[in-house]
C-alpha cells in the first residue's frame, strides 16, 4: 500500500469516527404510571442496539452513548410495553406506561422470608406503597395504615390488656391470648417500640392476612402479620438525595365533647349532701382527707368564719367556674411536631447502599416533649459473582419529658370536681387540696413542715418523668448462589433496646414535700426535727432491657422448566428473647454537691398525720425472663403454564415455655392453596373482563402468649420484719398448656375490567380458633385457692368469618385525573366454646362492649340491655319482672341472670363494626394532586355515658343529663333521666339498671372524614431535570360527617375526648 492510499484510508476512518461521535447522544427522562403518575423505578429501558438505562427511585432515567437512529424499548410487568423511535437527542422525555388489563399488577410481596411476585402466590395479601403511606403524616408508621387497606381495622374504646397496637387484621382470632398482629421489620420480627421506627425509612408495607400468607410465622401468625420494608439502594444507581421536612400542628382538645354535669348543678348536689351530713365523716376524720372547695366554704360558714352573704358570694363564684375552661386557657396549647429526614442512596456494579438520618421534635398539648433521632445504614455488596453480602444497622435514641397534668387527672380525695380553679382571681397559681384538707395543711407542724399544698400550674416543672430509650438493630446476611435458581441465605440479627425511666421529684414538688412531711418527726419539747426521709429530691429509677438474637439458614429455589415454574424455600431459625430490668428509689438527692442519702426500707415508722406505721417505698427490685424458639419450615409454589398454581407450607415450632411433653413443646402447622388464572385459558375471551384469577387456601397458624407457662410461678420477696427471703406460689404447674391454634380458609379472586376501568380483589374467609386459653376448674385439694379453683388451659374456641373487597376505579384519565379506591370489609365472630356460668348468659354483656366477653353463640364484643318501662310517678326507672313493670331492682337483675332474653333483657348486637371501610378519591390536574379519605363503620352499637347517682354522690362523677332529670310529677312523660335520690338501699342496682337500659344503647354507625392531602409538584427546568421538589398540606382527624345516633356522640370515643385535628405543612426535595 503506497503513501497516498494509506493517507486516504486513514482520512476516511477519521471521518467515519467523527461522524459516529457526532451522532452518539444521551437520552434522559422520567417514567411513571399513567393512571396515578407514580414513578416506576422497576421498569426496564433498553435500546434496540443493546444500551441499558440507569433508573433511580424517582423514575428518572439516563441512557448514554446511543448511536442514532435507534429505538427505545420500555417494559414493566403489569404494564403495556412501548417502543419509541429515536432520531435526535432528548433531555426531558416523559414516558407514561398504561397498566395492562389482561394480567395481574406487578406487585412484589415481601413476606419477611423472601420476595415473590403476586402471580405465584395463592394467599391474601395487602400492599401499601410509598405514595399511599405519604397520604398521611405523623411519627407512627402503623397509623398510616388506617383506612387505606382492606381487612385492617383500628380498634378504639376497648380496654383489653392484651392489645397494645390498637389494630386488628380480619378481626379476632383469640379470646384471652395476645390480640396484636406480628410486626416484621426487614426480615425479622420486631421486638421494640413501634415509635422507634422512622416512617420516612419505610418503602412499603405488606399485610399478610390468611393462613397461607401468615403460615411462615407459625405460632406467632394467628393475628396476622405486618411486614415493614425499608428503603434501599440499587446497583448502578447514581447517588440520590431525598430531604423531607414538615411541621404538624395539633389543635387543642375539645374538652366539652364529653358532657359533664355543670358546676352549678354539682354544687347544688354538694350542698344537699352537706345538709344530709354526708361529709361529716370526712370533716371529722383523723386522717384529714381533702375537702372540695364548696364543703370548705360550708364548714367555714358553720364555724362562723364566713357570714351567710360571704358564703353565698363564694358559692356563686364557684358555680361560675368550669374546670374545662381553666384547662383550655391555662394548661392546653397547640401541639407542634417538627420532622426532618434525609436519606442518600446509590450503587455501583457490585454494591448498593442506603444511609439516612431523621430527627423528630414534638411538644404536645400539655407541654410534654418527645425528641427522637434515627440513623440507618444498609449495604449490599457482591465481592464475587455468586456471593452477596447484606449488612446494616438501625439506631434510635429518644427522650421524652412529661408535661402538665391532663384534664380529669386532678382528683380531690377520690372525687372528680368540675369547678376546680387553676388560677385565682388575683392571677396567682391556685392550690388544689388533693390529699389533705386545707384546714389541716394550713396549721400542721406549726410552720415546721414543708408547704403541704399542691399547685397544678407549676408542679410539673418540679416533678417530671424523663424516659430515655436507646435501640440498636444490627444485621448481616450472606447469599450464595449454588446453581441457577438455587440460593442459600444465612442471616443474623441482633436487637437491643434499653429504656431508662427517671422520675425526679424536686424539693419544690408536691410529691417530695408530701413524703418528707409524712415521715417527719417533731419533738414537741425542744422543737427538734427528725427527717426519716431526708430533704432533697426523690428519684424513681426504672431500667428495662429487651434484647433478641435471630439466626436463620434458608435455601431458596426458583427454577423454570419449560411450562413449569417452581419457587420454594426451606430452612430453620432460632430465636432468643430476653427481658430484664430493675427499679429503685433514691432519696435526698442533690445536684450540687452531687449527693444522696440512704434510707431504711426495712423498718416501719410512724407517719405524721395519723401516727400509724408505714415503711418507705422504693427498695430495689429485679426481674428477668428468657424465651427461646426453634423452628423448621418449608414453602413451595408450583405453577404450570402460568395458569395453575399449587402452594403448600409446613412449619414446626418449639419453645421453652410450654409443655412437659414433646407434643406440647412443639407445634406443627401447615397450609395449602391453589389458584387458577382463568383468563389465560384458550376458551376465555372476555373483552369486558380481560383478567380473572381464582384462588383458595386453607391452613393453620397459631397464637402465643409468652406470659403463660407450663411451669409453676413463684414471687420471691423479703419479709419486711425479718428481712428473710420468702416465696409465694402465684400459679401452679400446668403441664398440658400449649399453643393456641387458628385455622383459616380463604376463597378469593383478582380481576381487571377493560382498560383498567375497574380492578381489584375480593376475598371470603372463615376462621376457627381452637385450643384457646380459657378458665377451667381443677381439684383445689391438690393446691390452695379454694375461693376460685380455676386454672387456664386450652379449653376455649371461637369462629369468625368475613369479606375483604378492594376496588380501584379509573373515573377520568385525561389532563384531569380522577381515581377512586373503595374498601369494603365485613367481619363477624362468635364464641363457640367457653367454660363458666357467664358464658351462657347474655346478661354478661352489660359491660357496654368495652372488653371481650365470651358468651357462647355471640360476638366477643357485644351489648345487651334491659327492656325499658319508662319512669314511674316518682321518677324511678322501671324494668320488668315476669312481664310486669317493676322497680324491684334486685328482682330485675335476678330475672336477667336466670331467664336472659326469655325474660327482661334483649340482645342488642355487636360492639365492633360489622361493616367498615373507606372511599379514597385521588384527583390530579397538571402539578396538583388532591386525595381525601372518607371512612365508614356500620352495623354496631355503643352505650352512651349516663348519669349514675351512686358515682355522683361517692366519687363526684356526673353527667350533663343531670339537668334533664325527673324533678316533679309529670316529668316522666318528657324525660327518661331518673330522679335524684340519696338514701335509697338499692341505689347502685337502680343506677346499673338505668345505665344498661335499652334507651341508652345507640347505633354506632357513622361516616368520618379521615384526611385531606394536597400535593403540588414543581416542574423542574431542563437544566434541573434531576431535581424534584414538592410541597404538601395535610389535614387529619377532621371529624364525623354523619352519625346514626341523635345524641351527637362520637361512637368511637363515647366516654373520652376524641382526637384533635392535625394540620401538616411539608416539603420534599429530591436530587
């Protein structure tokens, strides 16, 4: 080749190279769902020439080094694919995928053990994505589930000790066992406080409902499972920064929503009681109990310290005081919560990472504070092709400080007084006699004792409880790919939560002054003072530690063989949980110099008020408990032709707390399920309903109460006189005690109508709880307890059934977008087996439905009522005895117990909603999006608060209906409120009858506006395409918009103050 030829060829190559480089471009843009504009970071974007896009969690993508012309290929499971020809560089391409109507949505189910596509599962699940979670605000992640997922009901106005989270999944599965669902955080059961979890770290929430879904959790899954999945980084993801800040303002509570007797009426009652000599015993009591302000005025008048006119003026002044107004003016203020959250995420070819920090600052309506810091990190590293390592930690540090006393918390010697004054006419802080009368404290000790009065307005400044909580969760896992579609996981997690509670009563506090005075000894001869409790602060210390260790080894199989798909897991796990703590009290504490004094906890000392002997509270005490679990499990899903799926699971759980025999220590549980994707059949050609799948599951899960044990339980203490240790058996051995069992069958369908106009799922379920905890008699001659020879065994049973329906409709899908989510739930239950006379008596439901009451054949929460016969001519409430009106309340109660509904009572119905759900409308126009949630609860009842004269006379608790009471003959035709009586032998029974009469039972059905959320998304400029900013306004707890009861009582909070309105303003920025 000569020089000319060489130069010519080289020039041509340079020209071609320059031409090629000139046409290599970069394409950027965003990919979202057309129906709701939600980013689709799981989409696949490639070019026909083989280039692969990098997509971040906001749906923003970039494809570099593209040689034009080319074609962009976009796909996403559950959405219709798109092809976009490329002829020029594009820097702000917007891609909106439309959901495919002929297949299931692309939903990944997180079970805590593995991740599976919904199409390969047969169980009942609910998914709450990040966009739905962000429609509600606040610091508690679980409260963001309220009203947005089928099958989940938030329970209010119930007093069960076994319920802590305040929600249930598909109703009840037990009678006396734990009622809460299991909380899972990133693969393992979470043992800490739910308040420790930062909602901004959670990507989505999965609710496992039926036996097939919860079976993997064995004896812990009977009440359902809530899986919290944290945000993570992705491989090949450019660094993404997300910042979120918001301010929540909580209105003052409406204290007058709970009707109480007026101050004037209350004082009239007090004056009447005073004339009857009711207070004489208290006035002359050597213990000098506190007297209400009215009684003090009356005593002063009788003792000549006040004239009639002075007494009348003071009484009129007291009648004009409403403690609720005092609280609202001086105690309560608007609560403020500030939340700040920052997270960063990214990844390379072999690493993905996520780090976050958040800070919450809260001051509530009563000036109590809560501050929380969260730090989180997670990393996935792939050092070699077949090995993946996951590691992370989650750290929480929170501190709370108590605030002012809440309304109704200040009691005058056991009496509720509606006219207490917090600030007097001179503007000074008023004292309230809560323990001893002012007549006594004004002169006690002749000036040698500390001030013995309680000042509510500033006492909280000197008597505060500070709680510090510190939690650390560390985890590490290794995944090894053994062959194509076969992995082995080894995961370990360590969790520890320390809680230190410290109540410090400073010398200025009433608590410290009261205790010091109580044990002070004064020598009358030489005025010497001996302080048994030394002056200074009193500190109550309480420390508790909860820790757990989990280790799990698991094989994962996911293989396809032509038309066959197999997905399976098999593994074993061990879990160790320990709880320990101690408490003690420090007396005579001083900061400067840092000192404290020792006290004698053993001996008894005379008290100043009565001279009676008492010991000093606060000797050190300790507790410790350990639980160990070992489990073996397996789960298999087999799919044929993508149409037929068969699933099965097995789990064997063992623990150290049950049984003397192997059969009782271990519990085998199983489930099986099938599904048929009928719309994939050749004979199915419906255009109206292009996607239809049927499924059914049946299986068993369990329930566990770790407080119960098969072993005898003793309480060890020291004898206060001899200081010699002694033990008391508090529970005898119970070798046959074992796990509770919950069986459940679920029949469901998933469907999409044409063009996704309507899509959703419908589930019908049946639950059967057996081997439930319940009381049963035993031979008391083998052990004491003759007064109540009962023991808890697995002798009870119950059944439940229900319907879950979740629909989404696409109403308008143009420049103006409107979608509706409709949630409908039906749930009912009944006791089928329970021991005891009360389990056969409908009269057991006279409790108002606030707690579980097992009556065979009836719902666990239910209400019964007496037939109402009106008031007689003297204003007495009338019931029925042998079909005739009567005021013989003993006879009325006896007939109710002996005859039930065949006599003078009627069964009203359930005290929890039979039908409940919500209607969520989401509308969008340009950059605005508006969502509002209207929830409903129907088909249940509640007992309204009533006037109880026994409570009014003895404890000062009165209802506003006192003003509507019968007062003179003829009133019985215009009121149902009984007359006021004082000296009546059957007063408690009379009150009980009236309270439980059918006229006081009301329908609890209502519709509530739960929240409104408005979001505005700023459109980024072309130069700031990777920057996204949005602001949002949220209004929550907006109140009832319709209720069935005419009394206008909130049926979810009939005896308490309803939740306050909350307003949130926030900003979210991503780049």
